[in-house]
C-alpha cells in the first residue's frame, strides 16, 4: 500500500501530527510517499532510517492508494487540485479549525491507519464544477472547483450580476456578490450567507446571493445538469472572482460559464466519521437538553 502525505505548509502543529503518521506507517511497513516540493520542507526532520518515496508530480506510472492531507479544508481543496484526474481517494486530518472536509481528529491518526489497512471506510464521489472564463485570464480558460466560486465587488462595493440557466435569463443579482456552490461546498461560504445544506450525493448546484439588496431574492437549488452563465454589469468596472479560495481579478468584459465537470473527487469517509456524524459534530446538532 502506498500512501501520499500532503500539507501546504510545515508549521509546528502540522509537523507533530505528520510525524505521528510517518512513524505509524513505517512501523506497519506501509510505503510513505511525498511530493518533492513538500518533502524538501521536512526532509531534515524525518528519521533517516525511514525510507520515503519522493515524486516530482503525480503520474500514472506510480500508483498511490490514498492521500492523507494535514491541515484544514483549504488544504483539502489544494489537494483536490493535485489528484483531479488520478482517481486517488483522499482523507484529511484536521489540524485547522472547523473542518467539514478534513474531518479526522488529529488524535485519531493511528485509528485512521488501521481503518485504511482494514478497508473500514466508504468512498464518497464528490462532483466538481468546471468554469470557463471568456476572454481568458492569463492564457487560462478552464478552472474547476470542489466547493464553490464566488464573485464580489472590489472594495466591498455593491455589484450587479446577470445570471442565465442554459441560455435563458434567470435573474439580476444586486448585492455584495453571488456564490455558485456544489453539494460539498454547501457547508462552506454558501452556508454562511444563508444557503441550504444539501447532501453530497445530490445532483445539484446552489445559487446563493451575498447580502442581496432585494429582500425577495433567496438561495436557489438547481439541477447540476444546467449550465450557468454569469454576465457582469458594465456599470461596474472590476470584480473579485474566487474559485475554492483562489482569487482572480475580472472585469465587466468577462463572461463566466459554469457546468458540472465530467471529473470528480473521491473522498474517503471512515465509518465513524460519516457525513451525518460530521454535521452533528460540527454544527452541534442534537445537543438540545430536551433530547436527553
């Protein structure tokens, strides 16, 4: 079994738990893999008796069975960009804060390795959204998101976004911005703006206004078979586009097209950390004293 360990950074908290994982994998004679960029940040702290496989980038010549991410949900989103197209299941050890995606507690690393060895997990196939921007940004036209994309005004100004579904006019969204979310992203930015939580296996997108200036405009759940087109009002010059936390500058000359990707991301879900358990744990559901 080959397990790729991944983190965006090497801080003292992250390293503490990565080291626990390395030692546990080594003791169980499971092959430990790193991407070269991250390995260079930590190699001087790894016991020289522990052998690691270092690869420059993912490819089909070397099989990775699982990816374990150390950090928060942002690290999981970063890892998703690495494994898209490689069908590698990933799971996150939460060394961040809330952690809907990275939902393995940092004191459960040994139990996680046991579960991987004994196949005590399920694989949750998560949909992605493909994003095209015309004209292109920096010679790139295609992007994707596991959670969401959002558009806001520069310097927190009010903006107007015209939305279409399959070429048919839907609405003008006046306000601070707009979010297009996947089911996975429904517990992220969309939720904080009043959007609904939807189960990850539903075939939907959510259109969520950010601080709408029209009280009759509410979040909308649509089938993910729709293609969404967003036009930016030419009365406003510049906008901030965020795709899974990565920010881009766009102008009123840009049009954004959003549709379901043919690719997907496989998330490993251990039996004790299923989606309903995560919701109850993170949102403190069921703690009403009347339930006892």
